[in-house]
C-alpha cells in the first residue's frame, strides 16, 4: 500500500444518513479501522527501510574512514625507532676534560673532516678543522702540497692570521699564537670569555638523531657522525 493511497484514509468518515438494510453500520467502522491500521504499518515499514538504507551508507563511510586513518595520522618523529630499526645514523658528542680543553699542541697530520676557514701565508696553507684545530700544509710545491702537522685547538671554529700571529677561539676564549716556528707554536696571550662557547646541549644547524649530552662527561667540543643505537634525542 503506497503512502499516497494511505493519505485518503486519514479523512474523517462521511456522515451516512442511509444504511443498506443488508449492511450493518458496524461493518463500515471496522473496515475503516482496518484500512487505517494497514496504512500505519506500511508507513512504519517504509520508515524502517529508510533507516536501514541510511545505516548501510553510514557503515560504508565508517569503514572507509578506518582505511584512511593510518594515512592521515601524524608521526612527530619522521624516522621512529622500532625493533626493526634500532640503529640509525646520527651524531655523538665529543668530550674533553677542562685541562685538555685549554691545551694547545702540535700533532701528526690527520685527514680533513670538517673543512673551515682557509688562510695562505708564506707558501703555507692553514686550514681550520671546525671545533678541533688547524691543519698546517706546506705548499712550496703547489703541484704536491704536503701536510706538515695539525695544531690542536679544542673548540676552534674561526681563525685569522696577521703577521706571525694566529688568532683563534678556544672554548670561548680568544688566544694569540706565535707561529714564527711552526714546529714549536707558542700561546702568547689568552683573553677569556671573548667568544660565545659551543652549544653544550645539541648540535647546531643539524636535524636528525643524536646521543643526548651527559653532564659530568667533560666539556663538549664537537660532534662525530656515526651509527647510533637507540638514541633518545632528536632535533
């Protein structure tokens, strides 16, 4: 029974002044009640059908949103550590004691790792190894430069040369070194607290995993790239 057909049964019974002798008035009343009841049942069934249709539609959207959830979720760590990726490339801090931090000395030649500022004077090249010191290279024969030695200056990030004096920062201090005799350089003067000290909490200008700085290990003078196991710090 359609809804259109049901609507006419909501009309009130017309007043009938004449009843056929063979039909009881009660018959018309019962027939009207039956038709109205049938109409209400049809309306309820159609409402239930609409609800089921909407429910199935909502169910499809719910399942679709569950499928999309893993792709829409955010992870604050772009490279999270899991049992399968417990080792990652990163930086570890390099420490020295307070006495070592102020020790300026010459060492045998070593490879250039972190290239810094370069100076040229009297056929000699001075190459700053950021945070560690200065490479001294004999350039008498430009076709075959020879590394002579390494001048260790912990925390050195900048150098300048004027005359026979090399100026460098050393863990926040400014030092003046006489380089007249490169085999025996001498610290002539130290001005404490002139330069900003190296950040002691995290590597600057770096994004990635690193080993957290531990108090009591000494003075941080730099960072070394290596394979880390379960690093707890990220920047």
